[in-house]
C-alpha cells in the first residue's frame, strides 16, 4: 500500500518488513509519528487504488447523514421566508422593519457562537456534537410554531442561531478529519448543495404543507415550522447512531483502512505528529490570524450577502404580485440550477486541487445577474438573472471553507480557521437582512446595487489573493529550513503551523 522514502529528523521511523505494506502505513499512523520530513515531503507514497476504495467507503458512510442534516438545518433557518408569505407578519403584528430585525437576531447569536461552537465540536467530538445541535435546532423550529408576538419570535430565532452556529463549520471540520485538502471542497459541496436544494425543496415542502387545513391545532405558517422541526428532530436522533467521530473509532473500517485514513491526512501536515492534537491558544490564534483565512473569510462575507438575501427575499422581489403558491414555486428552478454549479465547481476544484481560480470564475456570473436586475424591472428578465446569480454564488460555501482548511496545518488551527470563515459569512448574512428594505421596493435599486458592489469586490479580492499566494510561495523557496528550525523543540515546530518554513500556500 505504501513505502517510506525518507526519514523524519525529530523521530526516526523504522519501516516494517518490506512486504508488510499495511504495517508501514499503520506505523506512520501511530500517535507521535510524523508523516512528513522537515521539508514538508511526505514519508510515504500511497497506493491510489487503495486510497480510491477507502475514499468511496468514507463517502458512502458519512456524507448522506451530514448532507440530510444540513438540508434541514438550512430549511429550519430559511423557512421564515416561506412563513412570511403565508401570513406570519400579519398574525404577529410585524410592521415596518420588524421582519428585518427578527432576521438579524438569528445572525447575532450565530456570529457570537460560531468559533466557540467549533472549538466545542473539537472538544466533544463531531460525531456527538453535530447530532446534539441538530436535535436542538429542530426543537427550536417547533417552538417557532408556538410564538404569538415579535418578542417570542425573536427569542426562538436567537436560540436557533446558537444551535445552528456550529453546523456548517462543524461539518467542514468533521470532514477535514477524513479527507485530503484537495478532496474536501467537493465532499463539502455535497453538503453545501443542500442550501440551494433547501430553497427548492423548502419551497415545495412549504407549498405542500400549506395545502393542509391544519396540523393538530396549528394552521397556516405555524404548520411549516412544526412539521419541518419534527422531521429535523427525527433525523437528528438517527444520526446519533450513524455518525462516526474519527477514523480510529470507525467500526466499519478495517485496521489497515484506519491506518491509511490517518496516515494520508497526516502526510499533508508539515511538522505535525498527530492528526488530532490537543487544544492550545497559540494554535487557535494561528487559525484565526492567517492572511489567507482572513481574506477568504472576507470573500465569503461578500458572497453570503447575496446567498442569504436570495433565501429571504427572492420570492418577494421577483414576482411580488403573484399568488403565494406561485411565488414559492418560482423559487425552485433557480435553486436547482444553483445546486448543479454548487457541485460542479468544487468537483473541478478537487480534480485540479485549486480553489481560488473558481472564486474568480464565479464572481462575474453574480455581477451580470445584478446588472440585469438594475437594468430592467421586467419580471422575466429578473427571473432569468436569478439563475446566473445562483450559479455563481452558491459554490462559495464549499470552496471558501475548503480553502480555509487547506491553508492551516494543525487540527486545532483548522477548527478555528473554519469557524472564522463561517463567522464572516454570517456577518454577511446579517447585512443581507437589511439589504432589501420596504422603502426600496418594488424595484430595490439599493439592494441590487449593494450586491453588484459585493460581487465586484469579490472578483478583485480573489485576483489579489491568488497573486499574493504565488508571490509568497516563491519567497518561501529561498528560506533555509534547517537554519529556521535549528534549536526548536518538536512542540515549538508544531506550534509554527503555517509559519513553518516548509509550508506552502495552497491555491
């Protein structure tokens, strides 16, 4: 399966019998054994066929559960847009900017608890943490069906934000325990694609629910929250039995497969002797204050203004005079097209092991869409624009999280880096709740102009990021690695993370 081709200076690796390839992999996977030398070269070359079989097995066991959970996570977040069309504002007496402020409450708690949630996810273990928070936000959704005024609605939305805060970064961090950096974006896209599918499926589900006369004593929009929340809770309970925390504890992997799963992930982490390291302040800060992570986070913030804005306001800004069911159904096709590109671009990212170039390719589609919104008030032209916007915008969720994960080294730094990316994204979500205001309707030139500005800035930042990473990598080639690491202990070397002289930015 693999053969060693170099020694690691900090701790000598003694290969097993030459014919015992599984033993070699298992040895490298052990605690305290590094999988790279001090120059960042992997100590093992892995059999592509064995890796492919293992990767498929992991895909089939993990992705369906987390993808379905994320689908209902997003439905529980965005179904307030469907409920609004079904009379939520009238029944609760919401006026003026009340709806926007209720949306903002969700993002405030979401932003506050984002990084703490991902650190907690590492501490508890994602195999337990993800089901727990899924159950909690399902219960919060059910609670939304029982509110009677703005205050109580704001309260349950705040709780929903707390519990959903750990979902996307938790899933991205969870997957980083199992997949190489090049593989992560595509696998994450199979979960993130549930966001546009939630827009499509959520609209269909809400339309179907609204055909019911009642659900118990609940009617109209209350049925949407109750039924969808109950489905989420049932799925969360099942996930306690289907999610595996890490390769070492996977009963469905053989011992040889566990060793390969650990060794291949470790082989990308220069200077690290553990896949799952201990929590440490220095490593947490390395993940947050990383130039590529911060720039990627800013790009995700700008993109999230568009993505979340579409979720909350698309039904009312495209066909504002249509029937409720027609408005719901018109949201389905753009989301379906967006879902296709959400998977396609990360798939191409996996095959090319590049992510930044797809930021650059996606931004112009969003720009063209908002130019169409600004240039025309015709409903059909605007409807066509939403297809372009969804095609360009929705893939950023997977690509940005994968880019943040790829450009740190330790597991702790990865948890905080992914948390940072999603924090910024939800700042964008908070801004989006105020991007389409009542006085700006029905054409919304301010909201559409804002989104044109954010997508244009995304294009500029992405180009600058790519140029800077290439320049920095060339500068790092001239560094004397031995001199830089001389006198440093293994702990000090591991704490360097992306500052390690052999580290290279991944484009």
